[in-house]
């Protein structure tokens, strides 16, 4: 038995007020509510205000988590942000969040592995605590994907929304962390890519005119990859934990497409009541989608001590991962 265990002490989440509905898209593009609903399961997405960056959303979620845990920002030993849409290439969004909360002397770092960030983050933060490095870590998934969405492209624009979720992990006598299965394959970045703004391709006027500062995606390729990896990673994580799929009480997947979730759940023989889905309200919020769904389930009284949860995600990289967790 591991001498130091980990648990999630509190969760918080936040989504911006402005809503974009399928009917709004009908007015903007050649699309329909019927197409979007049947192909994705999405109805609404929350859209950040022009002045709201990912850190602003993350701060709201973190404040709620701190309040629920009855902790101050100084009580957190380390701040970690998982985001595909950080405020800047540098400095780290986590440091900005910690400072704005009032913690200016704490370690902070960001993790960028596409939409799998929260799953990777759970693994890393649990490792920091179980390894005795920190006693209490704040993990935040915060995204403003709509700032990088090409609203002339009907194939991608309908998918994305903004939001943030925060989880406070802390040392515990009982260990909630049962297993992790992570993976990546960076051999074809073009499948899901934001071409400019990094060191490979500078932002030029020509790049902006060609919309290369926006999300590019081969939807069909991502779809196939996502179903396969969601199935494999969930099965592997359960196997590593020595559990069967029947022993899993809840699957909390990255909310990218209801059809991806349905196809994977069906193969895994997970009945719908075990699979937590709120994609209709938020769309794809990347690293925020898993904590948004977890928070909704906790606030709705669905999850109880002892429940086995598999968190599973996939995204740009390509990347994927699943974590098995015993709630306490
Ligand atoms: N409304 C109407 N028609 C549309 C729309 C739309 N919004 N978007 C695409 N179409 C059309 C296409 O133009 C195409 O028409 P054509 O046959 O005349 O060429 C047709 O619908 C079928 O297009 P597909 O791309 O094959 O549609 P598909 O059924 O694959 O659904 C979708 C597209 C929803 C994007 C799907 O592929 C998907 O969800 N893929 C996974 C996306 C995903 O998970 N992304 C993760 C991103 S995570 C991150 O890291 C940011």
C-alpha cells in the first residue's frame, strides 16, 4: 500500500455567461439544429467575453473550489493549469492565476497536451502528492477555444465552447488514485492543429488572412482515433487497477462529440446511466470538459464515497489517457 494517498477534496467550475445556440449557427452558417444535434449532441456553448482570457475563467473555478474546501489560496502548495489555450506562450497561466488569487510565492506550471490535459494533470498532481513533494495541489483545466475558432468553417465552429474546472487534490490516508494509462502519437500533428503562433510558424498578416491562427482539424480522422483510444485507454486503466468494467460506477469522458462517447460506451458495455454527458450545454471545452462534468455530477448528488470513476480523454497531440479513481 502506498504510504501517502491522494483524494480530491473539492471541485469548482465556471462557464461564461454568453451562450451560442444551434439556432444562432443556423443564422450564421449553412447548417441546421438537426445536423448539429444528430452529429455531435451539442445544443449550446458558453462563449468568453473579448476581455476574458483562460486565466480569468480558471480563477472563477478555483475560487469556487477554495470556498467549498474552506481553504485560502495560500493553503495550496502548487498550482497546475492544463490548457490548450493559455493566456500567453509565456508566462504560465498557472502563475497568473495563483498571483491573482493572492498566492505569489507558490510553485506553478502549465501542461499542454491538447484536450487530454486534465487527465494527464490528474496523473501528475496525484504523483506529486503520493510522492510526498506537495500536500495540496490545485489542478485547473481552463480554455477559451472560441478565440481560436474560425466561425466561417461549419465543420469546426459548431464544436467549441469555453469554460474552466478546478480540483483541489490533497494527501489522504486512503488512496483515491488507482491507475493511469496515458499515451501520445505526435507523428501527424496536422490532424488537429493550431498552425501559427508557436516557434514553427510565426503570426504574419498572410497567416491571419489564411486563418492559420485558428483551429484546423480533420474531423473524420479525429473521430476514428478518439473512439479507438477511449475504448483502449479505459480498458487498460481498469485492468491496471485490477477492476472490471462492471465495477466502474461512472465514466466521465472528455466531451468532444456525443457520437464518440456513445460508440465507445457501447463497445465498453457501459450503460448510459454510468456515462456522464453534458455536451449539450457546453460543447467541447477541451481541458475543462472533464472537471465541468465532474462538478455537475457532484453538485447533482450523483457521486458517492466508494464510487469508482474512470476519467478518460483524448485530443491534439494526438494524445489520450484514462485515470481510475475511487471517490472519497
Ligand atoms: N452543418 C452541416 N453540414 C456540415 C457541417 C455543419 N455544421 N459540418 C460539416 N458538414 C458537412 C460536410 O461539409 C460534409 O459535406 P459533404 O459530404 O457535402 O462534403 C458532410 O457534412 C459530412 O462531413 P464530415 O466531416 O464527414 O461529418 P462527420 O459526420 O464526420 O461530422 C464532425 C463532423 C462533427 C466534426 C465529426 O467528424 C467529429 O466530431 N469529429 C471529432 C471532432 C473532435 O472530437 N475534435 C476534438 C477536438 S479536441 C481539441 O483538441 C481542440
